[in-house]
């Protein structure tokens, strides 16, 4: 039986369901997957036992540390090129270099944890520090490794990415934009090594005909879903809400999600006089999200960096109108004027203009504004077909079941059982 190790920063995680889905997809294909989590699971997260990781590196590192150090000493030539890159080359600052050295030790601990499990390949989801751990473990274990790159791990925090791309067997990424970005920034990487593996959401085989709320209640309700983190930039949305309020637009803004920015956002909402209009819903259980989506006229995204967000796929699969920044791979999902609307990244004016335009369209659709019947019919038809086109886009290109099958096909097509494949390298020659 083919045995692979699959490592994530935290598994299982309520905000990264795709990790568990990919593991399940491989297991359905007869692969034995050793699921690993770097961080210890939070005590307040209740997950079924069958979703528990096989290895929690944070918990096991101390017990295997002596063996890990001995492994590094015995096979130092295998990790010498990595250490040489960390210490002598590159433009990274002191802190990332120190972290990389610490993660090298964790990689040795991970390698020890995988001993006697017959692992032939290590895959790491995300290009953060976990990818360095997985790469180190793979070299010490004499197997190959691969990684998946999303958004921020590639575009904002791509430390030592040149090393990871050089040593990986293959790299999966979630959008065509990301693939072009990788090949442009790292021309030394073979194009055939970088594969697009799209994420997806559950779609209905027989979706209901999407119908608009039409803002018939005279109150424009929009929804943002995502972790309350600076990169999601919910403060941008709150400031836009203040502008809408100053223009006497009747609206309600719902923000679903938890995170470190909650207190800051709550203070900003209070200072902006928006307590009656903007509501922080906190974490909403997945089984309740349908009703939250259904209550919204529009779903918005204000992130500074993204791969291709699941929240937009989920909204579009439900036939909701979406508004998002024209960044990274988002235009591959949201085709402006066809499957949704885009705004100029970072521009409050562009975002607000789009919001007001959509608001006017929805009021016209519902008949709230007096106008000739022919114009009303044209507007209603435009929004109706946009909702339908959004559903079709997700069903064909971002279908979870279809894309997980494609992921498993690509993965298994690149991973083959092998013996020791890493030559001992000479440290002096590497430094030269």
C-alpha cells in the first residue's frame, strides 16, 4: 500500500476544510495517509475522533528531540545545503533565518516521528514554516516532498521559497495567477513542476433557480465572511460603511467570523457610529451558514491577499451576487459583469461606487424605483442571469467533488514509491 505523510499547520481546522477533504480523497483511492498537525489542537475545537491527526508535532517534539539531533548528526550532508542557504545566502532578515534553523530541528523531529511508517512521500499544505519542516524531514528520510501554495504563503510570506521550489518533487497551487507568479519570480523552476489544483465547494446537481432579494425591504443587506485577521481587511469594509451612512443609504452589514481583529473592529464600529448598522456575528456554525447567506442581498470580500476564496464560491453556488477586489486569482472565479462584480484593490471610491451601483440595480429589480417597464425588465434580467452564471461557473470550474478527483489524479500521477533518492552532498562544494 502506498503510504504518504500529509502535514498541515493545524489539522483539523474549521477554516481549512480542504485539508481534510484532500486527505479523504487520497484515502478513497487506497492511499495510506499519515495526517500530521504542527500545532496542538485548540481545546475548544470539537472534531470527530476520525478527523484527529496521526501526529501532533508540537506535542511529540520534546520526546523525540534527542533522536532528532542524532539523526541530524548522522545525515548532516543531506541538510547541509539547506543550512548553507539559511546562513550564507538570500535576502531574508535575521528573524526568518533563526526561525528556519529552529524549523530544521522540528523537521528532524518530524522525520523521527515518521520512522518505521514506510512513508514514500511527504506533502505539506501551505508554504509557511510547515513546508520547511516537511522539506527537512523528507531529506533526512530519503524521500521526496511536495507542497501546496495558496495566497499569502506565496504572495506575502514567501520566505525561502526558492529553496522549497528547488527541492520539491512538484508544487500544487490554487490558481492560474499563482502559477504565472511562481514561474515569473522563479524562472529556474521547470514549468511542468508547477500544477494548478483548484479548490471547490459542494454544488447541487439540480440547483434552484436563483432569485434576488431585490432590496424590497428598502434596506440593503450585505455580508462578509472570513477570519477577523488584518489581511482580510474588514476595517476597509467598516470605513466604507461609514461613507454609505453619510450618503443616507439604508443598509445592514453582517460580518461572520472570529479572529484577533475582533476588538479593534468593534472599537472602530463604535467610533464610527455604526453600532446599529454593522454587526459582528462571530463564528457561525456551518449548518447555520445557509440562512446567513440567504439573508444577504450581496456578499462582499475586502481582502488584501487571497488565493481563490471559498466564501465567494459558496456565495455564488447559492446564486448570490458578489463583490470582490480584482486581485490574484479572484478574476478567474468572478468575471466582472458576468458572474459578479470586481473593484479596484484598495480603493474606497471604487468599492463604494460599485456598492451604490449594485444597490441601484437591486432597487430597480424589485421595483422600488419608478421607471419604464422595459428598463425594469432589462435590469431584472441582467441580475437574474448573473446569479445563474455564477452558479454555472462554480458547478463547472469550482466543483469540490470534481476538483478533489483531479487533485488525487495529479498527486498520484507524480508520487511513485522509490528508494533512497537523495545523494549525500558535499558542504564545501555547496557553499562554492
